[in-house]
C-alpha cells in the first residue's frame, strides 16, 4: 500500500495516446476464462455514450484474443487492450 498511490496518470496516458480528460476504468491482471471479463465488455458497451470514459484491460492470458475479437465484433469503441505493464507503471 505504500508503493501504489493515486497519481494523475499523465505520463502513462501520454504513452498510450489517451487524452488527459479521459477517466479510466482499469482491469490489470490475467485474462483467463474464470475472470469473467465479459462483464467488463458489457459495461463498456452500455457506457459508450459517456465520452470521457475509457475501459482499459491490461494483461495477458488465454482469453485475451477472444475478448478482443468480441469487442471488435460488437463495435465497442471505448475499450483498450494493452500488454501487461511493469510494476512501477
């Protein structure tokens, strides 16, 4: 709890080409079947009308490609998949 502190996230947002006003809903971790990440896609889909909200899924796992395909098929435009990030990010 000492290492992880709230920040502006500006550097990471810049690196990922995310506008500074975007609010991020983040999942970071393994993307397997048992995580049930379809619910995150459903939430993103239902909240596409909120222009400053972006769902970011960070990590790797056997379900990642399927989730990416599902997001593409459903044309969910407020979701971003990124690779696992170093601990300090």
